[in-house]
C-alpha cells in the first residue's frame, strides 16, 4: 500500500481542486447545477482516484485508478474550455488552470507508464 499524501501528483491534483473551487465561485448562479457542479466533481475525482489507487495491492489496480484519474483530468479540461468559450471567466484564470491540468495530465500519464 502506498501513501498517497507523499505523491507529488496527488499534491498537484489538490492544487487543481483549489483552483477549480476558486473559479467556481465566479460562475453565474444559473450554472449551479450545470457546469459548476460538473467541474467540481471532475476536479475532486482526480486526487480521489489517485488516493484510492494507492490503497490497492496490485500494480494493475493502481494503474486502473490512475487511468480513471487521467480521464477525469481530461473531462475537467473539456469543461473548463467550455466555460472559456462561453466567456464566463477571465481568460487568465482559465489559462492558469489549463496549464496546471496539462502538467498534471503528463505526470499521471508518466506514472501510468512506470506502473505498467
């Protein structure tokens, strides 16, 4: 069993969650049950699946949860791009979040390849 709190990707994923919740506060109230809810769930899913994967005893199971985490990161990126296209948030905030997501996606993918 791995200690997820020691993984850099888990720590970076938590930072993404904080950024998403910060951006979420700026979304229109009309998005409370739409994009607002979606981005928070996708963001929280990233570190959650990393942590859950760490609890598994096999490399195969760990890899599976990393893949789910990576999928959530891409899902979140898509949702953030939609928010950007709809001009709901300042572009600078979107750019910072997307850059962080790209870094995290690369980190998760790298760890998946090491676990194989």
